[in-house]
C-alpha cells in the first residue's frame, strides 16, 4: 500500500499537463435571417486583459456546445503555447438542426433541409458583426466545422 501511494505522488509530481479551466461566456442574439434567438459561447484568450486593448483573430466553431468546442479550444491553446498560432477568440456557434443549417438544397428525405444560406447569412451578417462590436476582435475570421456528409457516417454527430 505504501508503494502505491509513493508512486502516485511521484506521478503527480511529474505531471506537465496545463490544468487550468477553460471558461466561456454564454451570449445570444436574435437572428433576423433565422427568425429566432441564437445562443453562442465566447472563449477569450486565457491571458486576456481588458486594459491591454489588444485585438485577436476569431475562430468560429460550428456544432458548438458539445465536444467540438472543448477539443478545438484545447488544441488551439496547445498550438499557441508552442508558438504556431496567435492568441485567438473562439466562438462556439451552437446549432439547432444540422439537417437544416448545413444543407444547401432541400432533400425530400430530410425534413427542413436546405437552410444553409440562411445559416451562413446569420454567421456573416449578424454573428460576426456582433462579435466584432462586443469583443476584442481584429476582424480576421476563420470558420471551422465538420461537413454534414462526413458526419453522417458517425454516430456522435
């Protein structure tokens, strides 16, 4: 028993993983393009200080509110800490119905499909300007997501 406790202490002492919580701010806006209130979560860089007046690139993550945003946030932090990516604001774009929001044309087999143009209008004309106005964005934006066709092959999408 003593040996196990000693090993656990040694293993803990060698831990080099950054263990700081990643907190996002839940925000929303009413979308005219979608005619509904939309939720999104904003993750500012972990060393962000309002008094610095610094501006940041923004990464918009589709399928937000699930494991995608957590994964992207952790990867971004790791790549940033290695010096390969600038500090970035991450916006978790929460979806309501992938079949509607990620299909450009209506498909008879998918109820409500074909709403991609309205969803993209929401992102381009409403969400991005909102983020630029309310958060320290420098106007450099990236959109990240998993294609619906690829996702339909997996059960977790």
